[in-house]
């Protein structure tokens, strides 16, 4: 069942967000840039960190889905408030090995697609402050 099918009157629930994240993972893993249009609104903003300039729109978001490195991904928790959600996601890349612990801010529109995606990525052994 798609996240769009789980959309409930302008409010997301944890199951719908988890399904959206699963579809995001599938599209990312398969380099399925066409799925961007089902996951994100036409003018969605995608920020790699909260202070970066956003990529705006399907074409700009899809252009970054070109990383063929193998990875695993685990959703550790999801918090939902109305049309906004935060997902805690652990991603482990191989070749070379690198672990990331991410918080994803997800703002959904009335269709159940994300209109603003903000990533807060952290990784072991790296600085996290200015």
C-alpha cells in the first residue's frame, strides 16, 4: 500500500510515513529517478542539510539520485504531527564503508507527497560543530 493510500484527511500517520520512506529507499537503491514525481511535489524543496540551498523540483532532486554504492538502511523511529514528520534513519554504505545517522524532516502536502525534505546527517568520527 502506498503512502498516498494511507494519507488520512490532511494528516499522516506513522504507517504512512514508514511506507513513504520504504518507497524512497526502493527508488534510491534502484536509482529510479522517475519515482521522484510520486514521492515529491512538483516544486518540492530538498535540502542536504538545514543551511544548504535547496534543490527545487523533480529534475533537480532526480539529478542527485545517481549514487550506485551498495547500502543498508534502517528506520529507527518516526514522529508525526499533522502533515509533518521526522524519521530517524541509519544508513550504512559499503565500498567504502561509512555509517550515517540521519534525521529527516518531511513536510507532506494534501496528496501525501513531500513538499520539503531536510536532512540532518551525522557520522562517526566527524566534527558536528562549527
